C-alpha cells in the first residue's frame, strides 16, 4: 500500500470515527431529553407535595416551593386510615398474584399439553373473555359477592382477580414453547401429569411466572373501579380508591395532600421494583416478546 493510499485510509477512518461519535452524541442527547421529559412529572409531584395548595394552583405555575411543608405527609394519616388501606392493598395484591400464578399456570399447562373433550372450544371461550370490556361483569360480580356476604371484605375485593384469561393465554404460549421431550422422558419414568407439571414444567416456567406476577401486581395495586364499588367502608378500601375519596371530601381539592398520598401509595411498589429491578425488566421484556 502506497503512502497516498495509507493517508487516504487514515482520513476515511478519522471521518468515520467522527461520524460515529457524532451519532452517539446525538443518540445520547435524545435519550437524555426523553428521560428528563418522562421523569419531570414525578419530580414535579415530589416538589408540589411539599408546597401549599395556593402554590400548586398558581398561574403561572410554581416549580419550586419557597418553603418545604413536610407536614403534608403527616396530614395524609390524619385524613385517611392509611395503614389500614395499605394492609388491604397488600393483602389483595398478594391473594390475586398467588391465585393467578397457580390457577393460570395450571390452566395454561392443561391447554398446552393435555388432551380433553372440547379443548379448543373451551380455549376459544377463554380467549373471547379478552374481547369483553371488564365493566360488563361488574353487576354480576357484585351480585355474587353480595350473595356471599363479602362486601367490604378483602375476599370480596380480591376474588374477581384471582384468575385471568390473559394469564392463561400467556402461560399456555410459554408451556407450548418448552420441549415436548421433557414430558415424554418424565412419562417413561412413571411420572403423572401433575408431577410433570409441578416438578419439571413449572420450574422451567419462571420467566413466564415472573412476567405474570409483575403484570398482576401492577394491575391489582392500581385497581380503582371494582374496589370503589364493593368497598364502601374507608377502613376496608385499598389505597387507590381511598385516595380517590379525598377529592370528594372538599369543594376545593387539597392537591398537596393528594400528591403526598400518591407518593406514599407508590412507595411500596417503587421499593419492590428497585429491589427486583433485573427480574422486573426480564419479565417485562419476556411478556413483550411473547
């Protein structure tokens, strides 16, 4: 290679390096702006939860309160039975999550690996449930819960959410992706269907179970409509409907109180996310890919 060719190659490499650095810089700038745009409402919520109602509603808006009012968080416990509602939210979320992990995984395995009469018809009915708005079920669900005497109880709030058609479909798709040879080898060793499911398939389904658990926890913790209908006692409400009732207690809502209550309500889920960040991301990535 001549000196001229070497010089030209070096110039092209430097130009390519500059373009690559410029492209990376633009990419990082766009990501930083997008991240700030997404995190700004959360930061504004934190700041305004420490402000006064006049500062929150001021025009033009105030983005930094002159004095921080940490007592807004203490007022939440005066206006709401917060600890009772936190316990109800945790109990309902736990019951729903455990129920869906157990029932949806069993139903998904049955639809994926077992043969029984009207299998396709029953699965089509399950899928049809996904097409019906959940509001359609409110009246019959309420009548059932009322007949059982479960109004204003944790069981009444949690019962409709312990099974889902979506969870069944997702687990079925996951089990269908596992090698059939594993089941055949287990059957040759004398294992029955339940042993194959419990000892072989279920441990392999941890990514799917993680995704289902994440989706169920978020949906249950943020559920508003059904608990608001079935629970009229403030001490038996979860946090979401409990906080919603604060807007009806005054003619002019106390926005700092609402923001402080919302921050306290999201704290357990945020702590759970930070402690299980890798599993949460893997579970969401799995559910998105499927």
